[in-house]
């Protein structure tokens, strides 16, 4: 039951991987173990701000980014093909390092991929999204200084379990589609 009248809980919505894990692994030469494969996705945060120099501390790991301006480091995989989306890589990754954003958070939760998120005071939905992640997903929540100024020790630390043991629904796409079909059939 929703806390808001006229709002119906439907479960998480979002994309699902189009490509198999083997296809993605082969196409992008992902050779690191899942525990050492990290997806970096920041959307409008300003990808130029990512402290890529910290990745040199993890030479045996692989970091996947959609940032075309990322430096050419041996452990960075740059995804330049628009056919591939972050959700296509999530099943191969130990964590998704991101800013607060519904789509990335929802898809990470749907794929059971832990989320590392940076807090943001300049984004209205940030507090609500971070609270949802703390409640429903394996996670790490970082202050900006931990991400931008330090050596990324957080990647060597375990993620935190969700506060709530009851899982959130992952069938939002189907629920909404069925409701639309049912509505149209009544019209």
C-alpha cells in the first residue's frame, strides 16, 4: 500500500540486458573476475570530474565507463557503441559506482548489482533515492570527499546489506504494461 493516495506500487521499472554476459565479456574483452569488475556511470554529473588516477591502484581490475573522454589506462574499458547500455554490463560487475539517479538505481537493483553512490545536495531527489538504496539494496554511500579526493579504499571494503529484508518488486514494467492493456480493453 502506497503512502500516497492514487499512487500504486508497481515494482521497479527499467531495462534488462539485451546481450548475454558471454557476448558482452567477449565483445569488450572483460577478463577480470566479477569481484574486480566495476561499472562507472555518472550521467550528467560531469564525467570529467572522475578521479581516474585512482584506478592505477587497481591494476588487476577492470573499470567500464561510457565516458569517451576517459584516459587511456590499461584497466579502463570505454564503451563507445550506443547499442550497449549500462544495464548490459551490470550482471558482470561487482558494483555500479554512480550518482543518485532512478534509472541506474532501479536497473542495478533489478540486476542485484550492489550500488556505490555519492551523496548530492544539488539534486532534489537525491535524499529519497539514497534512502531507498539503504533500505533495499546492497550498497555503499560515499561523501564526495571519499570519491573525489581519496584513494578509493571503498572498493576494498564490503558493501552494506539493505536495512529491510523484504525485497522490492522487480516487475514494474510488466505490471504497468498489463494495467495499460487492461485499461485499453475496457475502453
